[in-house]
C-alpha cells in the first residue's frame, strides 16, 4: 500500500516526539521578539509538533501542508492543504505576524514563489524564520530524503531573504542541541569536533555512546530571519 511522506519520514518509531519543539520555539520567541498573541503561520506543519509548541506559548497558530493527512490530524488548528510549489497560500494579504518553517525550503526547486507568498501574507513589520539543513555539514546525507530538491548554505539563504525584500536579516549555522545555544565552552568543543568528524561519523558515535553531543554538534542547520 502506498504511504504518504508523513507516515514514512515522521513515523514515531523513526522520528519520535520529544521536548525539542518546545525548547526551540521558546528560544526563537526570546531571540526574535515573538510574543503571546502574535499570529503565526507554519508552512509545512507536518504532524504539528511546532504548531502545538507555539500554541502552548500563547501564539495564535495556523498551518499549511502538502499532505491532507496533516489537516486531518490537526483539527484543533487552522490547517489547510496547499502545494507551495505552485499554489497561493490560502490566507488574505497581511494576515500574520510571523511566518515560520523548518526543513521546508530545501524541498522546493525554486524558492521564489514561497518567498513572494511569505511576503504577501506577512503584516508590515512581520517576521519570517527559516530553518534548513546546512549543506556544508550535511552534503553527504542531504539526499537521504528523496524529496529534497535544493540545498542551502549561509550565503544562499541570506541572498534568498535579501532578494525577497526582507530587512534586519540574520543568517547563521545553527546547532540543534539546546545546550549549545548559550554555552561558549560547549560551542568551542563542538567547533573542534567539526574539524575531525563528518555527519556519518558523528551519528555513529552518538549511536554507540548515546551522547547526542556528537551528532548535533556536527549535523547543523542554517537559521535565517528577516523582517518585512
């Protein structure tokens, strides 16, 4: 029987639910000045881990996803089905304070339509937050996901935001381990690891030692932020 993307990639035996969405959403809210009551749209909301986390933090959340299964499983949120490679977002102009997506933009061959629609639905002064796999650290495993189309590094994501009209741009390589977000000594140690380990070696060490520090010090994302 044919299975959809969510049931394969986000099967809970393969990608179990964790506290990470709550911790990342809290970090992003604090860093970029998101506040309770802001209206947030998550593009590519999947099974809703981040929608639930932002909602718990007091944001008014809506989502879109390519898979109808996402809408069916997230009936407590305003989730709509949309193919961002060609469809307009099913929301009026200037509807949201924040547009957020993680691990989405790399699935699109061309980001122009996504960025135009992001701009359209953001209010004046609204914010976009983008997370995508870092090509520099993940080039050897990037195409493990057969739906990946286009990789990004820091320069590519910064240029994408700038060419789309955003100001106040911040783009950086970003570790997905919360302990690294505020600890300079741990960040220095992680930087040293990246000199000697690739993603596959870091994953192997994490599997053998159960120490998440190895994998998530090496397997990085690119974090991008911009203001309309």
